[in-house]
């Protein structure tokens, strides 16, 4: 494997950002390379959002954006286009996760969950002062390896917080690592909801059944084609999805697989592909896409970093019926061109107008995918 993340387009993109700024560079993004099903179109919803990753929808035409750097943003929008990008905080440690509940913004750092009360009420004041953060909990591990977190509130009102394995492959404390936990909004009531999860950076609940689905990134250093990333289904608490003993439901780990067989664990609902880096996922709950897309899962594939031939850098579509996957196909692709990369999808958000937002931490933009029928 090459293990080399740089390429000519990346270097050119960074140079463009330094010379012209992200807004000017966004105008140069080759969106015509993105292949979508007939009737769909893609545009730049917001530029000037460096390292844009997790997305959370506010109540009054605002989208909150986490990063794996140090900043959290609020993006105001009108008529399907961003009008302002506001920096809410700029001194945090990998504030990847963002979630909104009852007007309060929750932000996940590596070991802490922060709370910004009445966040939208404070947006008008942010030209002179930053909002005050309240620590909800600092109980999570401090390791940065797989330490960035995606967070979201479930239908039960609890905040779900994944904790990745602090390594590529190891046998960590199962009460602390390689899991999806949940806490109450005040930080109390910590529970482990799912075990054996190497690194989940995206999950959502089926709007029909209210059951949890999540992505999980497979381990490295087993070659180009093993193991696959996973889309998993967790209809109840307490399930174990195999890490570090079993990968992709059917492949024993060379080091730890002799301790516990694959038959002990819940297999993935579908294999998403090796090293595609499946991150954010959302059920489509809008009513604008054609009927066959309703309640489908869309998965953002961030793309491989150590595969000899790159893979991913696209958005997959997964059709679920009665709790089972019946179709898995590509929905949007083209950020990977001739083994060079100009964009890396991270997270998705369904908007009130039925469009789908997609964050891109390489280009520093948020895209908007809409259905026009044309």
C-alpha cells in the first residue's frame, strides 16, 4: 500500500485556497464531474467552511458544522444558499460532533461533551462575543486515535456518543472503547448501547421502526480488499459487532480471531467496500426526491488513504425494507478522478426543502443535492 495521501489536485487546491480564498476556489470545483441519477443536480451550498465535517440542522435557517480541527461553525442560509458562515468556537480539540436539542447546541470534543445554550438566540451577538460553553461531561477517553466523535440525539431523547478503538487493531477495555454509548442530555446515565464497533462516525434511526443503523470503519493492514467497511443494524441494546475478533461478519482477525468466533457476533447489514471510509449516513425523510428514495439510507464515503488504488470518495444509496437491506448502489460519484482526489464527502443532512446537504472537509465546502426532475 502506498500510504500517501497527497496528489496534484490536493496541492493545487491548497494553493488556490491560500491565494484566492475558499470562496473563489469553490467556484472552480469541477461539479460537472459528479455523476448523479437523472433529475438530480449538485451545487455549492456554502464555501468558506474549512474542514467541514458533521452537520446538524438548527431551527431557524441555520446549519451547525463540526470539524476535526479546532473550530465549530454556524452557517446561515436563505433560498437554498448560505448567506453567512459564523465561527462559534475556534479553540476546541477535534470538535467533530454537533447535535441540537431544544435550542441547545451540543459539541463533542475528544473527551468532552460541551453545551451552548440558546445558541440561535446568541448568533446576532457573535460579532462581538463568543458563546459560553458548559461542560456536560468529560468522562470520555483522551486518546486522539479514533477519538473524534459523531453525536446525535436518538428517538429516546438520549445523546448517542461513539468511542472508537484507540488503535488500528487491539483488544481495549470493552467498557471504554470500541462502542456506541448513550447519555442523558445532562451527562448522567451513561450506558453502552453497542459493543465491538471499531470506529463509527455516522448513525441514524429508521423513521419507520426507530431502530439504530450505523457505519463502522474496518481495520487497516490486511491488504487492499480486506476487510470491508460495514453498515450495521442495532434494533436493541447490547449487541456485539465483532471488533477486534471478527471483521465484516465473516473474517477472523489474524491476531485476535482465535479468542472468539465470528458466529458469536452480529454480522453487518451490508458490506460497503474495503477502505472506503464510510462516515456520515442519513435516512432520507424528505418528500421531494422520487418515491423510491424515501426512507433510503445515504452514506458518505470519505475515501481510502492507504489503498494502492483509491476507492470511495462518493455517496452510496442503501434501500432498507422491513429491517433488511435489499439494494446497495452508488448515488453520487466523481470526487475521485483518474486516481486523483478533489473532494472527500463526510456527512449528510436532510433539509426542510427536501434537498440533501453533503459536507466536504478537503474542499472546505458544503454541497446541496436537489431533485429537479429535469
